[in-house]
């Protein structure tokens, strides 16, 4: 079973790249499940709204994951409880957190679960993602769900890799998001879990991780706060990965990264 995953969609250019290329990727790669991280999808690059969520679904997403900007657009509180296909980090603290951190799918008789987690290092304070996901995975296994895909939204490579090793053999794949730079370490861990430190972003290619570069440089030069804005000009980039998972045991068989930009133009498969 093929899973297509697209990294953080950033701003209007990110939405445009999804609209232009996701239908082509689905046509050529024929994934059974498509997951898109949409936590930066709004025009200002923080949060998501109902219109953008519906557009991602129309363009081909089966599940949309979020991250540390989940609550930045207040409109989300009006609709996140009405859909199972938009999930926020599982380990947000509190007993009355809107939405869900896990989505369950039935793909032609095969049970699939998609989990969204958020790291704690250099991020907002959340509950322990290791303890919480451990409990959930145990429950999903009792429900005979063998295929489990995890979006690990975290800052540090060490926390992402530690989570992958912690869950190796118990989940099918762990793909990192948040840092917006695609890593070159796609691998199948010893117990059968696919791991990629970061899928990269889908959005403006000519800024600094999606933002206009001038304010970013100024902040580095002066160490003073500066307002960052999403880049709207220049070239776009689409980043993600494709992972093949065995339906029988839920182990990953192979994986590869996907990168589309001016230096890596799309080529029909």
C-alpha cells in the first residue's frame, strides 16, 4: 500500500503547488493514501481555515495534519470537531482539546491510522508525546490496525529519530515535519518502520523556509525581533515522500523522497 506525504504547505504559493502537482502525482504514483501537512496553509503562513482545508481535500488529500500553528487561525475552532480528516497534535495538553490527534481510515478493507504528534524541544509546552503515542499505538494494535502512519512535528532531529527508534516495528512510518528542509535520510529501520527526519515544505523556494529573506537576515544581524512575512514571489517548491507499506504486517518495504522545484522539474512517472 502506497502512502504519499507532502510536507508543510506554506502560504498561497504552497497551496498553488499542491493544486498544480498533487493531482499529477496521484495520477502517476497512484497512492492509496495521501497525507498533507497544512499547518502553514493560510496567506500569513500560520494556521488553516475551512476554505483551505476543503481545497486540500479537493486537490487530493485524504488526511490533513497540523502542528504548532494549529490554533493560530481562530476559525479552526468552528469546524475541526466536524471532521475526522483534519487532525492536530495528539499530545496537546488538557482534557477538552478540540479535534482529534488520530484519524482512522478503511482502505478497501485495510484498516489504517494516521497520528499527528508534536515535539517538546524548542517548542511550546505539550504533554509527553512518547507516553501518549505509546498508549495509543497499544490500543490501535488491539483494534487490529497494522498500518500506522505518524507525522512527527518537531524542531530537533534527535527527538524525531528517538521517536522513530521508540516506535520501530510498532508503526509503519514516521515522517518529520516543521523544519521545512527536506532531509536525505529516508530509511527502513531494523524492525520495519520507515523514517524520514523531515519531509521538507511545499511553498516559496526563494525565501528562508518560506519567509521573505530580508527580515530574517536583519534579525540575525541585529538580534532584535522582526516581523516575518510569507514570500509571495519567485519559484515554488513541493517536498514530500512516497512510502510503500505491506498490508499484511504493516511494515514498510521501501520509501523515497519527492522534490519538485526549478532545479528538479516534475517528470511524469
